[in-house]
């Protein structure tokens, strides 16, 4: 008696959980539960795979010669490492972890394709071609994501660029495709010794991923992470086709399509195309505008800024990577609650590419317990800056640079920004006078209505909290 329907039912349940979980991830309010729901989908699909291994289907064609002990060890090690690292990783390192997970997914897809190629299974050319495409995409995602991780972690501090690099990249890609076509013809023709050719193919694919990612500036890493996430999903979906596994196909297509849409939206938020992100060398010093910026940076004490915000009617806060680097989100929300207790209307403005990964600032504020109704995206809040008494920028740079609107020579010209400069008063918390991750000078810092508060964001916010507390104490004594 066959029990294939059990596996089919599990695949259907897993697919439903994947899609429903992704739907819930579309809102910050339900995103956490969406991740849990999708996780249950992965659990169901994983457990269903053991039905093939133990042969409960009654179909001899589905009984696999698998090392059960090795499979269980791999699951235990993977789950243990993910649980341990997920609990320990700080939010400043979350982009690196996301890049690693993208890479591991692509690497797993490439490994599956390698097993299929070396397994000696007699399959058709179409099946092999799909397998090869999945292997190429997965390998590129793996090595490219590792380079993205190294850039985000500060292990690779500068883009690596050589003259004619795009030509070299194209040649490596063409060579990889040629070897892949050659490999397919060898397998279809029944060639016995293909291991060296398989190794050459994967070696070229990994090199291409490295060469593709090395020239890209750090400011574009959020888009690159999203793109590699989409590529990993596509590779997994193609491997699902090769293995005839519906759950794997659906999971890969869901991740691939969602990642592709997110990549397009993020590139659009920067007013750039995907090809421009990949090949423009954005962030290169040689590309920076030579226009002279008038004015000067005007420092102010943290206590003075805090008192000014305490007596304001409306305040908008723009968080950036500097807030995450200082791990100051809890102190920021403590300061915000002090302002709110004094009747100040406070909102948070989030740019789509703020931080080092998609949604980085949303995750940061959620960890601090900031209510979702206080957080607004660029399109929702941009017009409010003109009627705002004080705007506070913490560690953000390019997403608030007015040069994007005014300087046609600037590499960020045309990029939608948060209109912070239109607030009546702007305070910027910054560790120094550097140009930020993209290497572009920020006109906002020199504006007449802007004052700079130099220092680590956490230390500055502690001083601001203390200043407001002392102000409240003086008011109580006067009463």
C-alpha cells in the first residue's frame, strides 16, 4: 500500500505555511509571527524528507541510499549552530549574519547540484541543464555573499577594482557557461570520469561570484544582500525541480520572487537600476562631486539639543547605522518617552536603504520596544518635515543628503531622501566629521539650521536623558 499521499500532503502544508508566513512578514506588526509560521513550514518539509529515506511510501524508486546518521548529525549541527549564533549575535552584526545565511543557502543549492552531477543518475538534457543553472546561481550567491559578509564585517575595507574588470568578469562568466554546456554533453553521452570538469565548473562559478562582488561599494550592500537572497531562492527552486521536490520548488520560488521584488524596490528607492548598483563603482572617491559646499559644521552640546527638543511641539527622529553601531536603541526610546511625557509629538522616519540590510532600522527599533504606529516610511512622512520643529539624525548620512536634490554632479543625485533639511532645526549625532559609508560629503551638515553633536550615539543620548531629567527636577523645585 502506497503512502505517497502523505508526502504530497506535507508538501502542500509546507507550501501553504511558506506563503502565509511571507504574507505576515509584509507588516511589522505581524512579521515576527510570520517568521515563526514559515519556520514551521521548513520543519514540516524537513520531516517529510525522512519519509523518502525510511521508505514508507512503498515505492522502490523513492527508497534512497542515504546515510541516516550523517543526515541527523548535519541537522543537529546546523540547528545547534543557528540557535546559538542567533541568540548571541548583536543587531550591529545582523547584516553579516543575513549575508552568511544567504551564502549558505546558495552553497547548499550548489552542493545538491554537485551530488546530482556526480551521482551517475541517467537523466535527460533538460534535467541536467536546469541542474547546471541552479549550480551556477547557487555558487555565485555563495561566494558573493561571503564577500558581502567580509565587507560588512570590516574584513574587506575597500572595493577591489582593476581597469577592464567588467571585461574580465564577462570572460569568466562565459567560460563558466561553456564548461557547464560541455559537462552536460559529457553526462548525457555517458562519460565516466567527469569529476575534474565538475570541479572546474564550480571553481569558475565561485571565482565569478567573488569578482562580481569585490568592486561594489559598501553603501550598496543592502541591495546586494537582497539580490543574493533572491538568487539563492532561485537556485533552491531549480534544485527542487531537479529533485522533483514540490516543497523545495515552492520555497525557492517564494524566496526568489520576494527577494527580486525587494531588490527592485530598494534600487528604486535609490533612483538607480540594478545594473547601476552592480557596475557603477558607487562610493568611489573619484566619482564624488567637486562642487564646493558653503557653510561650516557647527557643534553644539548634547544637553542644549535635548532641552531644545523638550520644548518643541513636533520632533522627527531619523535612525541610521550609527545608532546600531552604538547599540543605543534602548537609550533612544528612553529619551523619546521623556519627550512624550512632556507633550512632544515624536515620530521615527525610516529610509528604505537605511542601515546595512533591508529593514535594519525597523528591526532595531522593534528590539527597543518602539510602537509600530510611531514608525513611518519615507513616502508617509516626508512632507511632515516642513512643519517639524526639530529633526534628530542619528548616524545616517546619504539618506538625508540634500545633494541628492540639488547637485547634478553628485553620484547620489536623483535618489529619494528624507527631507530633514526642511525642518526648522536639525541636530545630527555623529562620531566625527567623516563622509560616511558611501564617501559622499553631506550638505546637510553645513546647513544654517543644522548643528552637530559629536560623539558615540549611546553616550550622547545618556547626556540628553540626563539634561531632560535635570530640567524636570528644576521645574518641580520651582513649583
